C-alpha cells in the first residue's frame, strides 16, 4: 500500500514508541536562533547534559538583530545579552553559528535552504513556528518550544504525536499578478486558522508543480497560520536543481545517490490521505487580510465583510476585528490608506520576492505619506539583489534598504509600528500588537502588492500594474 | 536528569477569557521574549490586552487566585513561543479548559506540566457562566478520570492519551525518557543515508 512522504519520513526517523504512546522521532537537522535557545542551554547545563549531535545543529541570529545600525554592543541591552548568550552557548557546546560577522547570516528559514542544509526526506526542528517553511523541500519540518529545543539538544529527538495528512491540490494556472502568497492566503481563508490542527498539509497540483522553491517556501511557511504544524511539497527536479552546488549539498556520486533517495521519499501515487481539497488556482485573486488573524482575508476586488453575514461565534470576532482595524464593514478593501510598507520576513524576503516587488516599483516613487522599507532575508539575498541593482531601484523610489533580519514582522528589534499606523506587509501574521505597537494594524499581502501600496499610498490591485 | 512530579488532580477557582483564536502574541507580547530566562513573565501575561481593557479578567482582583483558565476555540494560536504557557503558569494558572488548543501551544504546555483539556462549546459556556457568577467557586480537574467537577456538575474532558500518560507518570518533562536507551537513537541515525552525506551507507 502506498505511503505519503510524511509517513515515509516519519517511519524512517522513529526510534521507538515511548511508554507514553508518543513517538520518539530523530531530528535530522536542528536549527537554532537566539530567542528560544538561552533557557534550553541553561537547562542542559543545570542537568549536566551535552549536545549529542552538534554536527546536526546549526545556529544563526535573526529576530533581535537591528536592520539598521548593527554595531556591537547593541543599544538594546536585552538584545545584546541574547546575542552574547547564543555566542557563548554555541562555543561551549560546539555548535556552528552564522553570527553577524558571517557572510551567511540571515533569517533562519532563509539560510537553511541557502546553505543546502534543508533537504528532502529529513526531519527538521527549530524553536520557531515558521519552521514549516523547510517542508517546501519535502522535509518534515516543525516548530517547537524552548523545552523541546532542550530535548533536541540533549537527545537529537522529540517526543511527538504522529500527524494525519491533508492533500491540498492547487490546479490550473495563476493569473499574472497573483503569487504564492495569495495562494496560501486563499487556502487559510477556506480551511480556517485551525483547520490544520493535527494535520500535515501536502501541497500539490499543477500550480505547485510549476512553482520555484522560493514560491513553495512562501506557501509552506504559512502552514502554521492554518493550524498545520507541518506543510510540505514532494521533491522533484526543481528541488534538486536548487540544492545542487550549495555548501552542504552532496556532490558527485553522492549527489546522484541522494537524488535517487530523495525521489523515493515522495508520496506514492496510491498513497492514502485523510482528506483531499482541490482548488482552482486560476480563480485566485490577489488577497489582503482585513482583520486580526491570517484567515481574515478577502480578494482585492472584494469588500471588507459585514458581521451580520456570519453566525455566532464568528460574528462577534468579525465585529471585534473591524473595531480594532477601524474599518467600515462592507467597504472595498482596495483604496484603504496605508502608512507603512514592509517587504521582508521568512515568508517573502528572498531574491525572487525582491525582484517581483522591484518590477512593480519600476521608476515610480513611494507615496509621500508612506514609510517604506525592504529587508532582505539574508546577507546572501542582499548581495545578490545588489548585484542586480534591485537596491538602487528601491532606494531611488524612496524605500529604505536594510540589513537582513526578522525586522518588522514581529518587532523584537528596533523596526516597529508607531501608534495606529497601518502597514502593508509581506509577513505572515496580523495579530493585534504583532508589529510592535499595541494599536498598530497589519494588512498581509504579497511583496508585489506591498510595492503597489507603497507607490499609490493605498491598497491597490497589483494586476493593474504588472 | 531531574525527577518530575506526577500530575493528576488539580483544583482551584476559575478565570474566564471569552473569544476564540487568542494568539500567543496576545498572551505574551514579543518584547518580553527579549530575555535569557523565563523569570518575571507572570507579571506580563496579557499585558497589552490589559492595558487596552481595564476590566480584563487577569487584572480583576476577584480572579487573582485563580488556577484554572477557561477558554474557547484555538487558544494559543500563532507563534511557538513557550513563553506563553510559561507566563500563564508563572501567573498562577495550573490548568486550561477550552474548546480547542493550537497544537504547538498544547505541546509546550505539556512540556512544562501545564494541563490542557478540551470540552464542548456548550460545556465551556456553562463553565464560563458558572465562574463569572461565582468567581471563587472551586473547580476540580482529574487527569486520571478525565473529568472536571464544578459544584455538583461533572463533565467529561478530553486530552490526547499520550499527554495524559505523560502527566500521570511524570514523563511530561521528556528529556530523560528520550535519553533512555540512547544506543537506539544512534542506531537509527546510522541507518539514515544522509547522515554521512550519501557517501556510502544507508539504503
């Protein structure tokens, strides 16, 4: 009987069934960053435990790094303390670290793939919920909390319950001006923000087959916003071409052996899924969130919802969202004014995202009332973008061009909204207070849509500008 | 390895947070993650919600001794920050009773011994009304029996069986269990072809 990729990878990595009934799962790659690791390392020290597989562990700094002035020590003493903590922990426990002096530093879910660490058929864990991003390569990748980070450091294993699999097929062809971000916003809108709890999402179909790795990463990245801890795409030639030649990729005969093994990990044609959903990609519009969770989005030609269209309990949460966002029910989402435009985050900060946004900017200028910034996902993306002159395009238009980091996605660094500012953002969460001001407001959209909003000063249908 | 306590019957008064999809950014805003320890997180639980709403239950003195939190669906959604259940626990919460929880929040809660159980929408509604009418009313939750007792009303609760086993047997802090028979971990790793870079071994 055929198996899904999830089942194959899970079975290969299961050490044993624990007395609790959970599975003990070996973690092929453990990615570490500065926010969710200090307490985990402390717990190791206090229990007298060493890191068992330092060679399967890789660290970077991203959440707290300033994207402007990166001189050490940081002005923010707490941030500086976290940097020092990670540096000394990595040294003590023998873990490789791409720190700010490294040419490889960047957002953890951008650099893992860049380095060729992320590969098909492996399990990946990181103390960050967007670890699902790496599933784009056909890995089984999940976000974990600090105590689980401790477990992985101590044993290279997790105690975890197996997942069901929902196959989401996106068929047809995306319209010009419609991107991977719109596809995942559509999926979350349809299936709900907790539709995926207990599931891994397997993304497939004609649209996914045609997508680049960057696009697949955008989709897998936001699986967790739909409640699915794991999201993946079966590996194919696109995947192998991306990995080949990267620092941690196998080479020569080993690469050939790897490709054969990676291919064998794909879901079998007769695999059995717990659920299958089919979506017509040709009908997807550019999408924008209007509310306070990533499921609350509409197509660009649609209207902000009216609470009365919903039954309770949803009706009161729609009302609460509209109050917070200060939106009038039933008005078009297009034309809503924005104050800030942010292109960045582990969802959309790769070279192709910057190219798409730069293409929309053309030679135009950022609207006079908008503060706009572009934050490349890694130093590597930044260099490549500069080689192509993308930074010039953005700067001349009036965008700030910043250093790599998580930036305004979650504002644990100096980049944050002020007061009631409303931000057109290529990030992944629009929760209350997410971008650093308790009363700040977020509209999630694709990087091209952010560029369009930056130019016009309001939410705009980017299809008119492609 | 640390010895871990077995968790079964927990009791105390309740506190109610109405509304679905309460995410972890609200439970503990990101600025409080800038810390190398979990100390002091209890003081900042729901900080921005409490500033916005002066009569927030976590600011209400009638609930200041509460131990059991009542919530609706998809509690703890969003970011994987363990700081969220840590903040709740350090404030004084020892158990959550809700319609549903985010998977990562539920896993993180188990890892620190914070009990999460689910009941139906109507049962949560009854419990919420009950606690709001009488804030000091005692609630008793049994992990072994999977019940919650409020006055003379008893409800069946649910939790994943492995979580229940872990709480009852003190394995909710999983490190020791994962290190037991570590040679089996090493054996599995040797069978994975990517461990040596596909150079020779593996199937």
